């Protein structure tokens, strides 16, 4: 089942908002900027995470300190899944924050 353009944008918007909400509710000192559909998360230590939508591919991309990741939406699991490793976006994001900020955050709603 392929995503319509509207559904894709709705999913990315909701995902980015949920990511922002997790950071807003945490004790981490982060800068969040959402501009033109790109969410940038800057951690206190200078590490940045960039979430961007790739509309032609219907993918959500994550640029992180350890590389770039491309996520397809898995309808069965209602989750974003990496197109190379099948790792879920919420799992990858939790690992990155634990590694680079030393804090365990739950991203279950993304």
C-alpha cells in the first residue's frame, strides 16, 4: 500500500510534532527548529539531528552523527522503518539520544 501525498505529509507532520513533544517534556537543553518541513534538533553538546521529508520517495530521512538513515512507513506496524536495517525510527532515536546526551527518552509515539 503506497502513501498518498497528503497522507505522507500528515504522517511526517505528526511524527515531527511527536519528536518535538518528547524533547519539550524532557529535561534536556535542546534547540528545536521546524522550518519548511525540516525538523532540526540541536543538543547542548552541539550534536544535531535533522529530520527531512523526501516527498518523491515517500520517505522520512534522518541525518545523525553516525550517518544518514532513510525510513519508509510500515502500515502494518504503524511505524517508520529503516529501508536498510529495518530498525524502527523510535528505536534509533532513543539510541542516539542515550549515546550523545546520556539520557533515556521514550519515542514510542512516533
